[in-house]
């Protein structure tokens, strides 16, 4: 990796995260390599890459969203995903209960 970073980094500043994400986007390293080199979870690094992509997309909009709007949109998306997951869980529980009743008859 060409990022001039010490393998013993204790605090990942925005500048360090950016340098690593840029290297990943440029194909100079992979998430797996960075994960091993810096003892970070792949999901954490992938989160940084996703955040960077979202930030770039927002920055290139004709009318970029304000920070508050960004968080509100993200919150709505998460609430929607949570709601869908809860509906699916309830449906699975009902299905399991119905199947138990059928088996018991």
C-alpha cells in the first residue's frame, strides 16, 4: 500500500480514512488487504467506502443536500428497512405457528 500510514494507527482521522478509501477506489489495494494490514474489519472499511461514494454523489448534485437533510434521509431509509424487517419477522412467526398447528392435528 502506498498510503504513508503506520501499521499501528490508533486513531483513524478523516484524512487517513480518505487516503485509504482513495487507494481502494484507485485499485491500489483491496478491502481485504487493508483489513489485514491495519487490523480493521472489512465491514468497517466497506462502510467508509460507501460513505465516501455517497458524499461524492451528494457533492456532485446540482443542489447538494444539507447535513441535516442527509441525516434525515438516512434515518428514513433505516426506519423503512427496519419496518420491512419487522414485517418479515412477524410473517415468519405466523407461518411457523400455522405450520405447528397443522402438524399437531
